[in-house]
């Protein structure tokens, strides 16, 4: 269930911190705190939340130390670890018919094939997990330590359908588990990866109805379209979500939103931006997204970006020094970004051109900017007119932070095209400032 345990190995020690003063250094390993072994970052934080802690350490040279520390309860030691799961990463026990990792080409770096399904990373970082690999003691721990909220991939509440989707005989009874967690005060954000022919139609109705019964502990439910790449040889057949399917699910969910609102269930059910873009439909209003509970799942991201841009627009200068930029984006966001580019060009001296990149690496059905590769971007940029700056969304580098999925780095891309390349955070104000070359704060 878990990969080989990396241990609580220290990666960094903050200068001037308690840990630094105690003589801790990178490469040291924390064995226990107050006599209790530490299995993960959650244990570490919980055990350190005291005024006195005894830290058992194995130094990099093999020496074992016992360090006694007196501090404030909320004062941190100033340590960063090589991993957050010291006893190993919980691996996925499912074989989902839509799993994106099964649709990856061979020969990419190992980290892209890691099948994690760890409830601890769900709590710490908002990773979606299926909860199919939980042991009884894991459930007890979640409740005892109040590890909330969790992010749960439900997909379907019909037991037979969920088992078929996840291809795991243990996957069926998700509703009883969610009822137990929610009944104990644990909050959950849920998602449905919509696979036409599997969990749409009446199955989707049942899933929405079942999860709505758990509101308000079930904080939100997002419906997102399945992502299909060209690398599906030997995998179960799944129909892509096209315009007709997107329009149907939008109508179905809007009907549910209206009925739920009549029952007082609000700010709960959402659709991914991509579904509106596929259908060619306007996005909901900014205020319809509540507190934007599933931005990382592509829910409300475009509307928030547009609102940030709109607010910044009031501070646009009347003119800038003659400037020409090229904005890179994916197919689905192309029309939206072109609309923003037109608004940027209202500033005298500003030229904003948009390069929409088709995803040759994964296939044309993958249209989001977050899955663009360096090679596809480079191919789209070849032969384009020189500009002062090329803007690329940071979402395309999200897997490693410093490189695209195909290991091309922004610096390598810049050298190949012979132009300045800037990686821009997914924020409308930051994007506008980078495009205009001015400070809008």
C-alpha cells in the first residue's frame, strides 16, 4: 500500500530557527518526538504543538541525539523535510477506466507515473483521493485529529457504477463512509469525473442527490469532464465530452442548482470551466462561485481570472512605450484570452497577440493550457514574428514547477525561439501587468 519509507529526513533548516540553534542540519533524521514515532508531517506538527518537546534525532553521521526544547506552543522548529509522508506514500489501489496515468506515453520521468492516493496529502494539499485504501485505523485517525477538509473523488455513489469506474471491488460503499466522516464533523469537497455512458444521466442525478444530503459537511461538489489522450490503446472505451454532452450536463446541473437552492442548499454544486468552454456557453457570474472552493479543479478559475483582470483594468495606463507581446494558451481558453488581448490593446502603444497551441503530445482532445508541453509550444512559436516578450501560463509547469511535462525548461524554450520568455502566474492582475510591462499595484 505504501512505497518504501523515506523517513523524517531533514531537507532544510531555517537560519536562526530553534532547529538551527539546536544543531540540526540537512540529512539528519527525526526518529521520535516525546517518545512517539513520527510517521508523517501531520504527526510532526501535532507532536510539536507543545511547550516542551524531546526530539530524538539520528544525525547524518549515525550519532543519535536527544534534544530537549522549550518553546511557545505555536512556535515552529524551522524544519523542512524531504517528504511529507515519512512512512511512505499511500499508493492507489484502483484501476480507474479514465486514469490519466494510464494514458501517458512511456519514457517520461518516474515522478509522473506515481499513483498516489494518500488521505494525508488530501488534507495537507487538497489532493483528490478515492478513500478506497483506508484502514480502520486511518478512519479513526482522520476523525480523532480532525483532518478536515478532505478532497474526495466520488465519481458515482451507485456502488456498482463506482466499482466499474474504479475497477476495484472495494470501491462501492463510498456513501456509508462519507456519512460516517461527515457525521463526525469532517468536511469534504467532492468531485465527479464525468465519463459519458458511465456516470452521466440518471447515475449523475443519484450522485448529486446522495451528496447533497451530506451538505453542509459536504462543502462542494464539482463535475469535471474526463480527459482523454491519444495513448489509450488497450484501455476501456470512453466517449469524449463533446459539445452535446457538455450542453446536456450543464442543463442537468443547472436544474439541480435551482432545486437545491429552493431547499437552502447553496454554494455546493459546480461545473468545471472547461464544460462551459466546450459547450460555447457563457460562464456563471463571479458571485455564483461562492468562495471558489475548487479552483485547483478548474472550477471558476476563468471567471476569477477575468474579475482580477477587470479590477486591474481600472488602473491601466493610457499609453505605454511601444510594446508587443505574445500570449500562449491552450485551445479551450483561446477565445477567452483573445478577448483579454483585445482589451489590453486599448492601451495606446500595446500589441497583444495570442498563440493557441494544439496539444500534439497528448492529442487534440486535451485542450487545457495546464497540459501543454514545451515541444508543442515551441512548434507553435516557430516562425512567429518577434515580440518583446512571450507570456506562458504557470499552470503548464505545475507538475515540477521548473519544467514542462516533457522536461523542456523555460530557459531552453527561450533559447530555441531566441526571444524572452516569461512564466506568468494564473492571476488576472499579474497577467495584465506582465503583458503591459508596468506595475499595476
